């Protein structure tokens, strides 16, 4: 195989269908200490933003961040955003 060719297994892994919808919010991950957790979220515009409790997604405040999930208040209800499965 020439050096500039991508192995078939790598090409297949790189072109798999996403497990997450591309037109909404996607939780990429959570990190940080229990008292100051953070989350990385990809917005529907494709921007990646780092969020903490008290930040907002649009008008919705972030009310909780736990391992693999984030909660925000929307229309008086709690909505959980979970990290997509691999």
C-alpha cells in the first residue's frame, strides 16, 4: 500500500453514520470536579461550546451536569441531554 492511501478499516471507521442527530444539540462529554462540572455541547449550528451550571442554551438555564448527561430547564420542565452511545 502506498503511504498516501488510507487503510480500508480506517476509512470505514471514519465514515460511519453518526449515532446522534446533526440538527440538534449533542452532548460531546462531561468533565471536571463534582463541585464544578463542565460539559462540551455541539450546537445545531455546529459550534462547540463549554458550559457549566448556570450557563444557558438559548434561553434555557443549565441546572445539572452529571457524568454523561446534562439537564436544562425548558418551558418549566427539566430536559436531560445524554451523551450518544458509541
